[in-house]
C-alpha cells in the first residue's frame, strides 16, 4: 500500500470514529412518566406536561418523555414508587401517603395547621429532602421535585362547621396523618386513592372526602356533594408529593442530558409545582360557587376548636419519629424556619 493510500485510509478511519462519537453524543433517550390522574387533571396538565415539554424542548428533541396517565402502565397508585425502583417506569409522580409510614420525614409537612403557603412548604420540603431524605427515605431513587398542595378541606354530604359535626361520618383520607386527624375529630377515616372518590361518594360508601379545591374539578366533586368546609389561616392539612426517577436510568444518562433534567428539576420546579396547584384552587372553588353549593368558612374563635382537637397529633408524631431514631421536633423546627425564611424573602 502506498503512503498516500495509507494516509487516506487512516483519515477515513479517523472520520468514521469521530462520526461514531458524534452519534453517541447525540444519543436520544425515551423516558416513561407514570402517574395516577387523568390527563385533564390539573397536575398532569399544568405541572407535569409543562415540565416534560420544557425538557424535551431544551434537549432539542433528544429526550422524549412519554406520559402514561391514570395508571396506564398497570398496577395501583400505591405501587408507583416501587415501579420506579423496579424499572417498570422511569419516572413517577406519587403521593407519599399512598404508602403509610414509608417516607416518615415527609410527614412533618402533613401535620395539621402547619403549612400556610404551598410555595414556602414546597421550597422547605426540597431543602429538607437534600439535607435529610436523599440518603434515607428516598435512597433508592432520585427525586426531581417535592411539593405540597393548597389547603386541604372537607367536601361532605351534610354541613360541617365544628368538629362534632363529623361525628360518625365516613370520610376519605389521603394519608395516615390525615386519617389520624379524622379519627381525633370523631370521623371514621376511609383510605382510598383519590380516583375512587367519585364512585364512593355517588354510592354512599363515604359521606365526604378531604381534598383541596383544585382536585374537585376532575373528580366532579361539586356535583356529588354540596357542602364544602374551609378553615381560615394555616391549612387543616396538606399532602406531600414526589416526582421520582429510577436511579440507574438517571445516572446512565449522558452528562449533558442529565444536566438538562437537573436544570428543570429541584427547588425552582418544586416551588412552581406547589404554587401551581395552590393557584388552581380559586377557579375550582368558583365552580362550586356557581353551582350554588354551601361553602362554610370557619374563622376566628371557631378555628381554635379545630386546632385544639388535633394538637395532640404533634406529640404522638414526635414520639413515633423518636421511636424510629428520627428527631421529630428538630424536623418541625427546621421546617418552620425554612418556610418562614422563604416567606420573608418573597
């Protein structure tokens, strides 16, 4: 072989290698996102789709996020976190309360009358995830977002103004913390996924449900019950949410694509998600107003009856955390300080 032919051959090989490397750098990734609500519900429509669309755009189409709504990949809502861990899905949005006690540190935000602002709580939750939960509660996954919803409240088939009005009523609760609250208020808690609320209300299986306003739209709750009880001030309760990703899938992404995921996740996304859910409460409430439903707002001294009835939950929760080797009171103090710092800055 002549020197010229050898040189040309070497150049061709170098070009082929560079081209192959370029293809590798331009690797395309498809991620499956699984969640439990119908696509028109507020969280998928206003939060998850917005997040996924932004990532797809930022990646120039190299990341595709397939969205599977209403448990389209199979299983039940309480199985979502394990589906992420087991690789059945790559990403899942879930309610921590679906698996009672599994993520104990998140429950600090679910204490009654603890959260006043969903954005502040979502920010504090992310900060505490990074500090206390990444290597403990969520060590098997990578969290992309942590947030809470707006004020939880009662939607019932008869009016509820004072705790004694709940006596004997069967009320759907969304977590073990909410079920504890309901028990202390004299109600009978009924655990079920939020998607089962409409059928359970229409069949009389339950007398009411605890959900924020924004969830009522996709579930048609104002058509099924006509009484809604709001409590002024801090939220009666909130639930905590996570957007979790399979750790191996996350760590296996090319560095530039993983950076895009990081850039669109974390603190700012968590605040956006929690704030978006809370902002959706107003339009949902207006639907009940327009229907002429009975909206009861508990204010002033009446609120103290509710606070006094559920205050013992704090002591029992701290004792439970202590029995697990977790300083519950320290979590309460830190969460309060972080929420206050966020509100002071905004």
